[in-house]
């Protein structure tokens, strides 16, 4: 809870700050404009946050979470090396190396990308150079290999360098035995994007959900790349079925959580989907729907991170 309060405070302060000295990844075409991902969007928030320290939170077994470099990063550590879920962002390379070194001296061996988004994959390049093999779902490899424009972020992402792309490709599922753990990487179909995977550490009963779970905030949904509110709900339902009250659930964003919090997240998605869907089917425009504030009951609690109520309403509307 303490950590979540901090995240909220930082989110509020970044609205007043610029991305500062940290360089913004190049777009492939045109000039960045006011209102894009790296100036006023989530990217700006992650760049600002990356100026601060990495926070390491021990979970169970040899598993830790690192927070502060884009999305949450899960680290399983053993004498044979480290197995990571998500790669964070480039500006925090030194800080991440420091945090990983404190967990233990063994080298990076595997990094699973839960999906293609920048805040989960920009660290791929240095991690691969440090010896890691990158694992991802096939659609994630495709997005990282081509130019991808995201209207909702007003940004065009260039293909990542060949050396930063996944080389172990998951279609539906893959199992790893590593550092005494059995690790299941599974794709349940489209969710937040078309290439989401979850990573389940079976012995420790810890699961990393990537951006199919935002603990306590409205999520981004990548409608242009295979996600939608309905597929996000489907994913949450599958994750609820496959976990128990004892499972530790690591979201892509927000504090480490539990199944009850995932159920709250699912219920929020369903309520907003039903409201926006009913109005859209009556022929109401997005502007009209935003005006009646279909997320009002959730705004105080869920609307304080990088996706505000209007943006979330648009994301839900566009996906229906
Ligand atoms: Zn993310
Ligand atoms: Zn994402």
C-alpha cells in the first residue's frame, strides 16, 4: 500500500515535469508533437520515474520484483543465472544492473517479454548483449520487427535492432526448468495486445501478468494491435480461474497484488464495458458518452495513473 501511494504521488508530480535530460526514442517519421506518448503520455511518466531509484521487493522463493524502469520486472535468481520477465527501459540500465547485482552475482540467462510495448522491451538490447536470450510470443516478435504506429499514443515506433529481438518464440505455451523452478509461459489469445503471455512460477506460486493486469489503475488497451476491452476481460477471467488466494500476482503496472485485486480489476472492466457498450449501441458518440462519465464510480481510485477517465472511456469505446 505504501508503494502504491508513492506511485500516485509521483504520477501527479510528473504532470508538471518534462522528460528532462533523458532522451526520447526516435520516431520513424515526422517530428514528435505535443500530446504524444513521450511528452504527455505514459512514456513521459516512465522516463521521469526512471530518474529515481529502482525498488526491489522480495516475493517468494528466489523471486524479486524490480520497480522503476518502465513496467514491473520479475527476477528469478539461482546459481545458474537469472530469469527475468520484462526488460524495462534503456535509461535505467546502470540502475538495473546494480539492483540485479544485489540480488546475486549470477548472469542474465532469459528475459521473457510479456508483449511488445516499449516499457517492457526497451531493455532487450543491453540484456541480450549481457548474455540473455529473449523469449516472446510470435506477434510480439512481429511488432518489434516492424514499424508500428499507435494512434492512441500519437507515436510511431521504429523496429528494434535485430540484436534486441526475441529468438525463442512462443505460440501457445512453453515450459522452462530453471533455478529449481518450473516456469510456464502461456499465451491465451489476444488481451491487452495480440501477443500477451503470462509467466507462471509454479513452485513459488507467483505469476507475472504483464499488462493484462494493472493493479489499481485504468489500463491501456492496444486496440490497434489486437487488444480490446472484451479480450482484456477474457484474459482476466482466465487468470482468475488459474490462480488461488495464495498466488502472488505481479501486474505490469502498480503494486504486487493478489487474486482479489485481479477480481476487482475485472469487475471494473466489466462495469465500464457494459455502460459504454450500452450507450454506444444506442448510437451515442464518444463525446456524448464521455460527457455522462461512465467511469465516475471508479475515477477516484483508478484514474490517477497514466490513463485518465476520458482516455480509458475512449479505449473501451474504440474496442467495442
Ligand atoms: Zn506497460
Ligand atoms: Zn502494454
